[in-house]
C-alpha cells in the first residue's frame, strides 16, 4: 500500500501533464496515470498488484471519491463516518470500526466535500456550514464544516444498497416474522395510514421501501423527501418531490411543508413523506385526515408511544393548538405504528407493531399487536441478541378499511 505522501506526489505529476480544466476523457486520464505510475515505480520495488492499486487510487482521486471509493464499492460497508481528515470510521455488518487510512490533508478532504456538494447543486461554506445531499447512486451524505465542526470537516455517508431489499429479504435477516410481514402488507394494501418510528440507523427508509411494494400499481403516489432515497418501482404513476435549501443569498428554499401542500393539488391516492422532523408533521397529519388513506411516513423516536409525543411537539412548533386537539388529530390520522430498533448485536429488528386505537381520556391509545421479546436464556451479556417479534393475541379494533379491501375479519382477530 502506497503512503499518502506518495499518492500526493503522483497526483501532482499527473496534474502537470494534463489539462484538468478542459474536457478530459476517462481513458486519456487513465493513460496518463498509468504512465506516471510506471515511470515512478521504475526505481522502486513495486508489485503488479501495487501498481494496479496506485493507478486505481489516483484515478479515484480525480474521478471518484479518492480513498473512499473502495469503501463505496464494498457492499458490506453500510456507513462511512469521517470526523476530520485523520479519523475515519466505517460500519460493516452492523458493527463500527476505525478505518486504517486517512486523508493526506484537511484541504484534500475539503476539496472532496466541495466536489460532492457541487455535483448536486448544493452549497456548503463557513456561512452555511451544514448541508444534506446525496451521491449519484442515491447514498445520503451529511456535511458539517468548521467552525461548527471543531475537529475539522465532518462527512457522513449512508450508503444505499445495490439492490433494494424486499420484505422477503428482511424476513430472511430476522427483522420480523413472515406472519407479521404479511399483516403489514395487507394493511398497506387496505390503505391504512402507517407511521414507522425508530432511532438513527435502524433501517426506517429501507423498511418504508419494502412496504411500498404492497401499494397497488394502479394508484397515484407522491413522495416527498429532504434528500431523495425512496425507491418505489412498482407504481408507474409516481411523482417524486425533493426539498431544496436556500441559495447563498438565503433565497429559493422549498420546504417539506410547501411540498406536502403542493402534493394535495396533484390528485394523489397516497402521499409518502420520507421523514418528518418539524412543523411538516401538521401538514402530513392533515393530508392523512383529508382522504389520502394509505399514506406512509417515518420519524425518529425511542418507541411507538414516544413517537406520538414527538409528533405532538412537532405540530406545536408549527401552530399553537390545544394538546387535546393535536392528540385527536394524531389518533384520527395514523392507523398503525411500526417501531424499529437496533439491537446490541447490530441487527435491525421490528420491535413493535401497534394500532392507534383512538383518543380516550385525554390520551392517544395504542393497541399493541406484536411486541419484541427476548427468548428464554437470551438476555445474557453476550453480544448476540436472541429474541423475536411475537403476537400479543390482540386483533385490530378498527377493521373498517380491512373489510372494505375484501379481507376477512377473522384473519386479524388473533393478532
């Protein structure tokens, strides 16, 4: 493996031989890189594999994401976390470890960040030091620059899977049992409004994508996101909307709230909001309450009950409404809560499926249908999490949509 100072030296030699400001074909750039590496290695002991690695690394420094490219190409790596140019961590198979390589300088990392952000028409600088964007493959990126980031430029990349995970894949991974998956699929088909909650990195977007496969193909769907990640491929009549940050003059921003309102004039059968974080929760609930049954969304919370409380806070940030009115609206808008958790062994599981059973005694009532339980002997100190989602024995209370979809009530009476 070449040292970073060697890569920096070779990179400068390549830049001296080619006009990077003009239109340079990849083949031309690759040819120059190969020539520079060959000349440089003539006076050194470098294996053929070492030469190949040097050529790839240099090419990625110009056309790809430099030293990060191998991590992006590795399907086992799900997240890349850069805490400054000398400190990189990766998540592989649910476990986080430190990556042995680092950037040669803070300036090189800053150049890479500007290249990524500029490619998606976003701006990040000292006056606007935080930005969300995505790569061409759909991977989500989050950037924080100094002086906000004290250790230097911070870049987090959440990779998109090469192949969209289906519900069968999640069942095979132990995320939920097949009978619970079948129930959720029928609930989506029957146009129940579903809300997916969970902590950071629990797989909410992945699960939302899997659920979207149960949306009938003859419906019109509008998706609304901060950064486009959803992959709804089974619905031809699909409109995808993405929020936009303000420009350097503080103008041109398009918020999630504005997009939800605009979507109501597009005659959607369902509205899918990738994630609610603030005042847009009010608009989402109003959309669910005005004939857009079967809508889906996600949010950050520690449990289904906690998500209800967080939605209250989000709505309050948008309008001064009485708490009972907010809770009543949540109870009438959302039908089913699905909570995801990341367990101690790094696995992502569905840990609760609950029906929102109305508004009684000043509170939103939940009817839990499935709950995660540790198997006997599985709650020890070992890393492996031994447990699963088990039915509570309760059935759906509100079966109106279920029966209107042509399903039999007895299929949900036992949970």
